[in-house]
C-alpha cells in the first residue's frame, strides 16, 4: 500500500480562491480582473507579498505611509516578488472615541480576515501608532501567513523657548504647568504648535516606541528597525529591506508562530523592562501571546523585573528622546547589554537567530543613553506587579517613573465612581483632598468604560497643583498613556464594573501602596468589605444594544488576559497556517 504526500499548499494568486465551485474558473476570473490594472502574466506568477497600508488623514503618526509603501514595493520587486498593497482600518490615539484600545480588537480582526481573504505568500504589516502594531501582530498571528512588522518610526522633536520638546511626555508636563497656573493661556497655545516636530509616533518611550522595540526584540521585525525616525533616510531604507526580506520569508514558509515562541515573548518582556516601556505593552503582549495559545503570567513579569534593570535614559523614565536612542545604537545595543538575560537562539524574520544578529551589530561605542547592565538608570525593571484586596488579580505600576517618596505610602482615599464623576469634582475647590490623599477612580476598565481608556492618569486637583504638588498616588482599573509618569496604579483586576473589589472602596478608607511589598490594599476589615458587597448586590454591567460596542462588552477579557475577545484567543484548535 503506497502513501502519497499531501499536495503542496497553493501559492501566489492561487491561494484562497473565491468559491465559485470551479477552481480553474476562479483563478481565470481573478487574473482577468487584476490584468485590468495592467499586470502581465509574468508578474502574476511571482511570489505575492501583501503590504498593509494604514495611511489615514486621521492618523498623523502614519503620515509617511506613502513613502514606506513605495520603499517596501521596491524591496519586494528587487527580490523578484510581486507587491500588492491593501488597506485596513487605521487607529490613532487622539482621534479615536471613546479610546483607541476599544478599536484594537476590531483592527486585529480586519487585519486577520484581509490576510486570510486575499492571496498573499507573505505580508508586511506597516503600523506605528500605539494600538496598530499589537493589532497587526494579533491578526497576523491568527492568520498564520509569513509576516514581518514595519513601524512608521518616531516623530522629530520640536523646540520651545530654547527647550527641546516632544510628544507626548512634554505635552503632559506643559499641561500640568498650565493647570497649576505656572504658564498662561497664550503660552500653552504657543507650545501646542511646537511639541510635534513632524509626522511619526511619539518621540519618547511611549506605547508606540515600546511596541516597536518589543517587535524587534521578538524577531518579528528586522534588526535595527525600531528606532529610526519617521522622516529619515534610515526609515526608508529599512522599509526597502523589509520588502526584500518578506519575499525570503514567503519562500521559506516561516509562519509567525515559528518566530513568536515563548522564548521570544520572554525577550519581549525583558526589552519592555529594560527600556522603561509603557504599561500598555503588558496588555498587548498578553493579547498577541493569547492568539498563539501562550500564556504570559504577571508573576513571571514581576520575577523578570527583579532581574532586569532599566538601561535606557528616555522620557518618561529618563531625559532623552527616540532620535537619541537611534543614534546610540537602538534595540541591538540594548540586547547586547542585556547579555545572558536574552534568549539568543530564537529565530528572527531574517532566518537567522537573534544571537547571530546581536553579534553582527558589532561592539558598542561611548554614549550615555543606553547604559551597561552594571550602571543602570534604575536598579530594577521599570514595572512592578501589585496585589492585595484592591487587586486580587493583579495591578501594574511603572515604578521607575514614580516619585521616590510615594513608593511606600498610606493615605485616605478620595473616590470617584466613574469618569464623569471625576470630571465634575476633581477641580472643585471644596473637594476634601490633600497631597497625602489617594485618588481612586472606578469603572474605567475594559467593560466599565468600554475600551479601558487612559483616564487612569488622574489629574492633580487644581488647588493642589497650584500649591506645587506634582505627584500623588492614583489607583484605577483603567490605563494610562505610555508617555505619562507618576505614582499611578493601573489595570486593577478584576475591574469594578464586573464585581471587582475596587467597587467597594469609599472616600475616607485608608489605602496602602507598598511597591517593595508588591501591595495595594484598603485597610478595611473583611467583615466590612463583605457588608458592603451585600449592600451593593451583584454587579450588573451595562450591555450596549447593538453593533461592535455590544460585541466588545460581551466578549472582552480582563487586563491580565490582554483585553482580547474570548472567541479570538487560541484554544489549542486554531490553525496556524492560512487556508
């Protein structure tokens, strides 16, 4: 009895043929239509590389998209492939209501289904703004087609009265000065025109830059590709190389699951900690891993944090900008300094191991932006995981960006029930608040305020800001921008809207934050908490009537599971190759 090997998977335009009941007719019709765009038979027989175009007039972070698309096309053609660009939705932080996080999962679904639906042997994922890179990685991980990430790059810095400025840490700093009446309305209007020096993502180590560095560290983006500013020749050359490498990936048939392994995710977490990266990246990495059936543990993150100091002196944890980071050697230099903390034998999109790429990056050179492991700017990782009766499922604090005096703190809570309550009362002169108070905001989690907005960075009450108060302990089940700093406890899990104990907090409760003990708790007896629970009754989240908003509220997971949809996470049955 003879056995026959399975038929090879179709390639090029033969992939994923439209269902007409006649495969040859499907191919005939597909070629007939695309020939209307002027393609020759020779071109149509080539390896097809899809190029995701997320350009949008609402997304200045992607303002260099046309140049990048053209450079990727050039790289694909230099390698003998056929480039085909296609659009997906584009999500920008400042232009997405109620929050960009609300649309991340939708963008991931759009990306996944367009990769599945259209014939391509590999795909280049061009993104940049905070939620676009994780959305693309989530979608590509689920689709299973060979993929390589290309970020748009950071903006250039600007200048204001002799001071170098950049979005968006300086946006928050100047706005804080304005709220404290340290600068005038004409001055804040003037600086508004100077904070963003060009198109591109934020010029500090916010979520966009963090995800760019993580993607490179995990091997799903080209070595050296994370840090080049958007409007530089380096960025365009990287785009060309990415197109060329996509053809090689297609030829080798390397699926994202071969690169995004548990060891690669550990490298991503190490990078996150070493660069002083965004708290948002924890949620995004967890979501991408979940698409591949890989579970990331908050306990593992905290363990790695104790071993992985902050090496990069960038805002908001330090003082420099992404331009400086690029000139200092970027991600390869950080990986070199991390040494044995990095898994060097993992595969990258180049077809080589990460260790080989680190070796090829060469030795370091004198600079003070990327520090050696022996001389960190902060002795532990930038992030710490907290637990306690306020957050039994965990919470996150960016310890490297906290005022040292607040790392250990107890004070009376000032509680806000939701974002509307915060807006109505935070600047009320009669608000009973002191610098020792702990500001607590409920109901801004994934379900409570759909999308988990970045309202966790509660503003300092105006009357305290006017007294010179710059930081206070703040606690919520929401998120904050990766560009922000302060004693802000985030991602409290489970969230208040679904019955988490945060909903039991009341004004006047003494709240303790102890980063050394990894603790966040109300100093309230279990009996009193049980009484409050009984008084409130079961949590009843509001479910919207229709559309994507209804889907989101019904299906979104909590922060510790990546805020992905239950039905999109890998159950062990999801195929890792496209049909």
